[in-house]
C-alpha cells in the first residue's frame, strides 16, 4: 500500500551553506535536522525527494551545486532539478508525487523566503496537505531583520495560508 506522505528536501546544497551557512530559527543546525528527518522518513518508508537548484550562473562544480554530501540521496530517491523558485514549476515533481499517491507533503530546506516559500505556496494551491518543518528551513538575515525573524514571519504566513507547522523534533511519520 502506498504511503500518502513524502518528505521534500529543497536546495540543501553546499553552495548555499558554505562559507556562510543559512541558518534555521534554532541556529546553524539545518544539516543535522534534515539528516534526522531523512533518516526517520526512510525508517517509516516515507519517500524522500530532493530538489536541487541549477542555473547558468552557478559554478560548474558538482561538489558545490550537488545535494549536500551529508544528505546524499539513497539509490532510487528522486533528485528534481529546478531552475525557478517553485519545485513544481517546469519540473516533474507533480508527476512523481502523483505516481507515489502523495497527499501530505513535509517540507524542509532552503531558502525560507525564496524557494521554500514558492514551493509551499504552490503546493497549497495544488491542494496538498502541506506540513512545513517550522525549524527545518533556513535563510540569511539582512541588515534590519534577523534570519529567525524572517523565518517566524514566513511560518506565520504559511500557517495562515493553510499549511500545518511542525517542529522537526515533534514529527512522527508513523502517527
């Protein structure tokens, strides 16, 4: 019987984590959080899908632009290549989710105000049950707004738009 859930790991690539990492609301812990979520999803037979941003202006270095080496996809786990913000736009993500009979989409990754936002909002418009890992997406701060403040703002927006927010440590794929 197919599992109607999937974990979507968005753009966790070395190019966005080095030398200055994007941080979560808890600090510089995105990689261990994602690694834990991936391990728990696999243990519960929940499909894990990775998204990788590619663009013409990125360096031609597979180590920098590939999925972060600490989160290596297992054999058979899809890596969706995207050129735009939303992981749905001009990709095969929706057809993969359809083939897997996914209804509930757990989302973590980078960057809160960019690709995570675009993907979450698009998934909501496509009527998925979207569950954002509230402390499992990251970004950088700006001169006048800290990363944690930006994350809090987007978590609030997504909650009001209909997404469910759940902390990484509270997620139980078997519940």
